[in-house]
């Protein structure tokens, strides 16, 4: 079990409490009014898959651990060092529930940040909202993370999977109005967003255009039989909504079958290091995906200031890590946005104020986003990133084409 904790160093004070006490107008907050916050520290909790079927995503939390170490080395935020506590949930919802209860009830974190996975986050969503614990910028693009009315303490980050599927479908229809589409998806809310997005565009033509669907469970050993059945359907387009392990299997199996559909791959499984290389870089040539982040392997970003900033961070805090793995750059970018929220708190790290600041982002700084893509939130916008760009695998990198596309939502 992974348990990464950053130490409590330095000293500071809780801004504003002394002033309000002296003014005699507001009673200073008692310790239990500010869980996870002391005069010198703020505790932030996280769960990720360090083991299990989605373990390649563990790189995200490892980079976030290193990021907050960097923040602490630079003095912390408003006199507070970050105690970042990250536990392994093995991408298993029951384990996520156990670990999140541990974080909130035993460790008493102030908030949760970038917890991984659609099914794991679904398992804790009601609990964290009942406890009124901010769960910010969660690491899943399921469309439902923008439901600010029913779950005001949960906020997504990356573009919606459903919007992504809409973009693929529109592209397919532009290229071939008579296309026959097959869909492979993970049997949970993550995977189901893909057929839902396709249906948003096709409407009553869904049944005649989508000629075969297949799903898989994360406990499955392989998806070879599903890919074989999709090929047998005669489809000339293939959409895969799968996590990295199964995405790599799908790429390899499609190649081994000598099947040549126009192949759409979810953008959460396009890391060169954790998907394309294990699948065989030549096997995936021509795959189309959407992107919203700069690809570390793209020569266009060789001298990009934002990517150079990330490379400098990696060299100092994660020496030897695989710089072709986009999970590391994703982690750096989303952590920068979390840091912006903490800075906007101006020393008031109450859960209510943390949430208020998360709802008040205006072009927040994420140095790894593609040019033209911004991070913005409001009390009625819990989808911080809504734009993407199509890109195609060349055999060595993702090559962008077309313009920035704003999603239409669900």
C-alpha cells in the first residue's frame, strides 16, 4: 500500500483569525471547524491505483507527491506546508470507500484532490458531499462530475468523455455519412459515456449506424474476444473507451487481426509511455483521438516554455522517470491549478472557502494545456476544461489537426 506523506515544516499563522478576535465580531474558528488545517499545515488527501488493472495511472499521484514537495521547498502557501496523503485503492470502489473514510475520519484531511477513476469516485461521491468535503479536479472525465446542483462538493477537471464521443461521431459523419461503427467500452460510467455521446449525435440513427457494441469488466484478463466480435460485425469505424491496459490490448489485437477500421481511442489512454509503446508503436499508426494537453513526445513542444517548466520540475523532483508518459505532465498541470485555488484562499483554508475559490477560476495557469485551451469555472460550471483538438498517431507522436473544438455538453 502506498502512503506518501510530506512532512510538516516551517511556521505560519492563520490569516484573519487574530484580527477578527481582536475586533470582537467573530469567534475564532475552533480546531474542529478547520479539519486538516493548523497554523503551519494543510492536509490534502488522494487515492490512486498504485496497483491493480489501472496501475499505470499511479504515475499521476507520484508526480503530485513530488509537486507538493516542490511547493513546500518553496515555502508552502500562505505560511502553510502541504501534507499530501495518497493511498492505494487498486482501482477498486470498495477499497476507495475504505481509504477515503480513512483520509477524512482518521487523517482528517481538509480536502481531496484528483482522486482517480470513474467507478471509485462514484462510490465516494455521496459520502464526500454529505461530509461537505471538497473533492477537487477528480481524475476522470465522466460527464456527471459537472453536476453542481446535486453534488456541490465534487468537481471534475478534464473534458467530458461524452463530449469527446460527440466529437468523434461528428468527424465520422463528415468523412463518411454511411459509416458503420463498432464500440468497445468499459462497463461502468466511464465507458458508458462513449455510447451515450455517440447517441447524442446520431439520435434515432444510432441503431442503424452502431452495428455492434461490446463491453468488458476491469477484472477481465483480456478483451481479445470482444475485438474479434467487433471485427466480425463488418464495422469500418471503431471507438474504444478503455483504460490503458485494455487500450494497449485493443490496439495490438486490431493489428493482429489485420483489421483496418478508422480507429478512435479515448484520450485518457494515449500515453506514449504507458499505452502506445506497450501496444507497439507501429501497430497504432492512424489512430485518432482528442487532445487537450501538450504531448511530451511532440517535437512542436521541444522548446515550449510550459513544457520546459515541467521538464525542469521532473529533472529535479522525479529524476529517471519516463518523460514520454503523459501521466506525469497531466499531474503537473492539474496540480498547478490546485495550487492556484490554495493561493486564492488567501490563508482561509476552510472547506467552504476552498470550494468557493475552486468555483472562481479564470484562465487558471496550466502550463501543459494546448494553446487556446483554458481552465475556467463558476458556481454553475464544474467542467473546468471544455475544449479539445483532434490528433492522429504517426508511429512516434500525436500529430494535431483541425482547430480547437468546444464540446456541446450532454
